[in-house]
C-alpha cells in the first residue's frame, strides 16, 4: 500500500471525496443559475407569448389578435415608424461615432481625455434628458425655435435628434475598442507602395474596424427601436412600437394586444442580436504575435480638423446637458428666467417627492450588490469548471438571451407571469424585489460577458493546482480568482448601478405607489406639464451616477496600486 493512501489519513480517498463534493457543488450551482434564468426570463416570456393568443377571458383564439393588429393601419404604422427611426438614427450615429473614435485613437490632437469624458456623460443620464433639453431649445417656446424653420420638434425629427444624443456614447465605446489596435506594418507597406491617405483609409483602416462598425450598428438599432422614454416625451402623435405597448396596456388596459405588440417589438431586437453574433463569430484577430502596434504620428492638418470635429460634437453634447441643467434652475420658462432651486422641491410637483429618487438609489444599490455576486459566481461556474457540460451549455445560452429582450417586453412579461393565478412567486409583484430582479435580468448579459472576459485571462492551472493541494474551488475562487478579477467586478457593479438608476423601459409596468422610481417620476411630471421639475429630477440622476462613477474610478486606481501591481511586472 502506498504510504499516505489509507482512508482518513489525507490520501487518495479524502481527495476523491473532496473532488466529489466540489463536483456536486458546481453542478448544484449551475442548476441554480439555470433555474434563476428560467424563472426570471424564459417563463415570463412564455407567459407573454401565450397571452398574445388569448382573449380577455383567457380563452385561446389562435392568431386572431395578430391578424387584428396587422389589419389596423394605425397600429401597424408604428412598425414602419420604429424601423424608420432606428435606421435613420443608426445612419447618423455610426459615422459621427467612428470619426470621433478615430480622433481619439488615431490622432495626436490635444485634450483627448476631455473629449472622451464629455462624450460618455450621456450614459449617466436617463434617455428622457435629451428629449427634455431639446424641448427647451426647439420647442413651441424654445430658445432656438427660429432655427427649426417651421419644422416641429415634436415628432420624428425630435425623436431622431434625441436618440442620436442617447446612442452616441454606446457606439463610441465599441468603436474605441475597434480602433484601439492596429498593425503599423500594414500602414508602412501602404506608404512604401505610394498609396494615398484615402486609399489607406478605405483598404486598411475601415476593413480593420468593420466588425466594430457592424456591432455598433446593431447596438444602436436595438437601443432606438426598444426605447420608450424619448418617444414618450418628444414623440407627439408619432407612434412607435414602444409607445404603442404603453398605450395598449396602461391607456386601454388591453393586455392581449399589448402582448402582441411586445412580441412584434421583440422580433427586430432578436434579429439584430442574432446577426451581430453571426458577424462576431467571423471576426479574426487583427494583431499577430509579430505585429507592431500602431502609434499615431502628428499630422497638423488632420489633427486640427479632427479637433474641430470633436469640438463641434462634444460642444453639442455639452449644450444639451447644460440646457437641461439650466432648465432645472429656471423659475418659469420663458417668462421668469430667475434662477431658483424650487424645481428641486419635487413634493410640489409629484406626490412622491424625493421618495422616488431614493427608491431609484435603493434599486441601483441592491441591483449592483446582488447582481455582482450572481453574475460573477455564475460566470465562474461556466468558465472555470469542466463538469456537467450539458448544463453549462444550456446556462451559457440562456445567459446571452437577455441582451435580445427589450426592457419594455421583459417588464410586460413580468406582469403576466407574476400575476398569473397560482404562481407561488406572485407576492413579489409590486415590491422592490421584482424591480431588482427585472433590472438584474435585463442587464445580465453585458455583465456576464465582462466577468467571462476577465476569467478567460486566468489559466485553468489555478483550479488544477488547487485540486492537487486539496483546496476547494470555493476557496480558490474567493482567495485567488476574485482578488485578481477585482477591477472587472467593480466594472460590473458600476454598470448595474448606473443602468438601474437610469432605466425607464424595464420598470415602467412594474412599479407601485410604494416603489415609484425617479425615471418614472420624470415621465409623470413631464406629462403634467412640470417640465422644469422633470429636468431637475433628470439632473439629480446624472449627478448621482456621475458621483458613483467618479468614486469607482478613484477606487479602481487605488486597487490597481495596492492589489494589481503584478499586472505591471
């Protein structure tokens, strides 16, 4: 007998038992993750689908609701309106974001950090903010109404302008990543062959960033076609799918037709998501082991031209933000422009007052805390374990689905599912818990991808060595993996916090009188004609998100110095 192999002496049998215990824990964890996604995503969507085939009495009527929807011109027109707005916005944002990203990554212009920070600020604001700001600028009593030459801001023109502001930073982040790496040898070869700058751009730069452009295009299209806040505030009588759902469910209490519109809205979002995934699978590495990273060289004419472009775009963003901030401080537009803080006395304009703001903060904190744990542990189970292959495949597929589901559709699905007769989880409806669950599910995919990307950087040898040393996977995760991935964990938490703080579409159907949120309060105050107070609440959200983001940046830098020094060795 081999020394040390006796049962109970620390030999093979205890190690086998420990491995079995770890394997059971991993299988149980993956099953719990599948159960979570099944409960919070798959079953609600199934309930929504079944509701679209029923009448008001709950009787199955087949495709009658769909036939009625597509045979009603006023309803069906919203499909084309949504597609038109999404396509036009994508066509405008893509070139703007690409040139802006090109200026930040491929030029030597000054104040790059300032321009990048300025361009990303809209992410911290709810989508309603640009719509409110544009009303003050170009509305019926707008500061620059004469610049509209008789065209009304209330309708497709205002929706597109607001969506460009809202979607620009999302596209910019993708294109910054796409343009961050390039092989300088390709550019040197083009120069040696005497290729013109235009030809180099068309044959080297643009093809190198094509997958980023495609991904950014699909992201913009999906954001626009599923957004509710902008169309609600500045859309006027121009109907889109998102506002149609709201009118059917809240305005007419026609839940069956709301379910139909919900699935119609889901189709373009799913198609865009699937197309994006197909194109991403075709992407190949742009840098080989022998590649030489491109370092931009000064070129006065190019740099000054890009500086002027970024000044115009960044200045426009600053004007929209400044207009919203100024509007929140004006006594009574346009008759009394005296500055005041009375618009921040929300109790004068909405029954919930500041309570709605604190509800949003509470939602954001709980979503960030609970969501970060679930996302990181779930990603660890799928990325760092090899047992239960079938379960991991199912869980990985389900983890990608939330990105294709619009928040408005998910919220509507929750109404049907959690209100279903006999549902043991029905007690969650109308509580803060369901808002947290909805927000976490809605923003799960991006957080999951962030955690997975960080975990892929760590070799599987860590787990193998832990097993040989009889250390449990749980201890390995908490003592080794988590500290190494701490920057990514903080990124996940701030992503969940900001999105939960600013979201409108995902929660518009789910709040109650006790859980009304700041973004919902903005919609209500704007509908009641208290636009200045709505702007004030939007600025309160921006200030909160910006403060948390600044704290996140400072904390990340401190952690990099104290716990991530190994990365610089």
